[in-house]
């Protein structure tokens, strides 16, 4: 039959002469000074609340002119050709069409 025993006995260490002298010195020079620790309190918020001020509606409408797309309104341009990749080139004469087609890669 096996019996397991926990050996928890520890020998007490004997204090050295220096340790005893140090304890005596501490007991003589001990002060009553105790550090008091305060609990942390976060500072109060300094933000102020602002009221809601709606803008004035004069009923006139927008102050700026609406942006419209740019358009060619003349009658000299006959079309738009693509020279290289997506490079759009205006064409004013039939000769320009032939020149652009010759420049293609």
C-alpha cells in the first residue's frame, strides 16, 4: 500500500547579526509618517452647450448660378476624333480626319 505524504515543513532561517541590527535600527528610527493616497477624480468637463440657431430663409433661392456643362455652339467643327488612346481632338476640316487617322498606332 502506497501512502503519499506532503512534506510542507520548512526550516526557519536564522537571522544574521546584520539583519538583527538593521531591525533594531529601524525600530528606533521609525516615524509616524503615513502616505495618504487620494482616489483619482477626473477633472470636470469645460465644454459648454450651444443653442440651435436656424439660418434665415429669405425665400429668394440660391445665390449662385447653376453650373452647366461646356458645349460648342459654333458651326465650324465637324466632329471629334480619337488620336491616341482616349485623347479627343476636335476636327474642323475633312483633311484633319485623314491626318488623325494616319497618326493612329
